[in-house]
């Protein structure tokens, strides 16, 4: 099945999977004027020149305020994992349900740093690509997560292993949700394809050392630092079984 212009097959999955495709909605209200949302290509290369001068920094600060994070780098890690989850979900969902992957070129994908999923991403042209694991990896890992990681590391003190661990965690989470939906709706073929694609993606050199995958269950070898926010604990796939003591916190990032 080829991609439809609205990527409608993603809508029943909800939340992180939905990807808006209407060019006319890739605008935001900025005071009393309308300004185009930046593309992720602009965000990664820091070439945005409007009211949100640096959308990535804006997003990190927004997350930091929302979580009352004691360090900005904690918010940077969590913001990174959230955007990674959005990208993996859209690409993996299409690859499983359509057998094709949309071209998510950063120049085609607009981002609203002040919004929440599913309204934060708009794809301005639906161009179908192959739905195999190599294409999904090229679209998400090479097209987005490599430049996103570089941009965040240039601004914040984040370990490279932490960021790739976030990428692995986000992929496994998208795969689990997709498999759960497929089984609930009597789609064992889609569930099997989600598992197979996820296994192939974790063989990629950038993800292979990030943790242990069993089906769609994942245990990462790094920590996203969420345990350090007020009231935060360890995530289900964390390398820690309980929050580390404060004396050990410096080693987690």
C-alpha cells in the first residue's frame, strides 16, 4: 500500500505516531503576525532568524521549566528522547502499516518548539521511500538523530552514549506501542513486522551497543537522567534498578 497524502494510517495509533502533512498549517502565531515554523534542517544548523532565535534551546528551557529540572542538561536529554520518539514512531509506523517510509528530510519537516505532540511536526511533502530497515535507519538516524545529537552536544554537557541510548530507548518504545496496537486490533502481521524491523534497526552500528533487546523489550546501558528531576524515578528500561545515590550521579551522564 502506497503512502496517502495525509498518512491517515497513523491516526489510529495516536500520540507520537501522528504526522501532520498540510503545508498551510506549518505556520504559527507570533504576537500579531504569522511566521513560518522552522524546518529541522534550520534547527540542527542553527540558521533560524525569527522570534524563536534558537528553537532547540527554547524547547530545552521549556522542558526544564516544566519538570523543574535542577540542570539544563537533564532537560536537554529528555527533550532529545521525546523528539527521537516522534521521529521513530512516524517512520516505523509507516514502514509497518504501509510498507513504505516517508522521506523525512529535515528540510521538509517543520517543527514547533512551543507545542506538544502530535501538533509539533508538519511534513510539507509526502515522498515515499522504501520501507526496509536500511531506509528507516538512513531517514531517522542519519537524517535526524546524528545532527540533532551534535547540535545538543554543542550546547550542553551530554555524553554521546547517553544520547544514543536515548535513541535506542525511543525506538524500542515506539516498537512496543506499535506491536501492542497491532495485536489489540488483530494485526499479527503488523506486530511481526514491527518486531522484525526493530531487530534489524538495533543491528545498526549506532544502536548495537546501546542495550539489550528481546523482542521489543529493551534494557539500555545508559541513563537519560530523568531520575534527577523532582519526583522522578528510574524508567522501565533504565540501566539502574533504583535511583543512584547523589554521590554516583555524576557518572550517569
